[in-house]
């Protein structure tokens, strides 16, 4: 076994949720400020939290402002872009 020290900057690591939320994140990129909103159905509150976390992390990277509103009566969440 060979062990050596390397610079931390040489390590590429990233947590990506692209596999599960890729269609959602692609749709988020198409939103215009003051334009249409996305309506996404969900099955559990845990799913909503994961979805929101992925969207907010994505928006932070892209430097855009995304807001969301949850409607528990119909089990849908809406995402829209602010200016």
C-alpha cells in the first residue's frame, strides 16, 4: 500500500443530486424573473425538503433567486424566480 500526502485543492469532490432532480433543475434554469412558475407534485414532506435543498443549492451556484410555496391540500409545490 502506497500512502502519500496531497494538497487538499487537488481533491475533486462534489455532492450532486443531478440524477434524481436533473429534470427539475433544468426546468429551474428556464424560469424567467416575473414569468411562469413550476408546479411539482410530491409524495412526502421529506421529498419536499430534499427537493427544496437541491433547488436552493443550485440557485446559489447559478446566482439566481428562487422562491417556493407549498400547497399541502393538493400535495404540490410551486417554484418561481424573483428578480
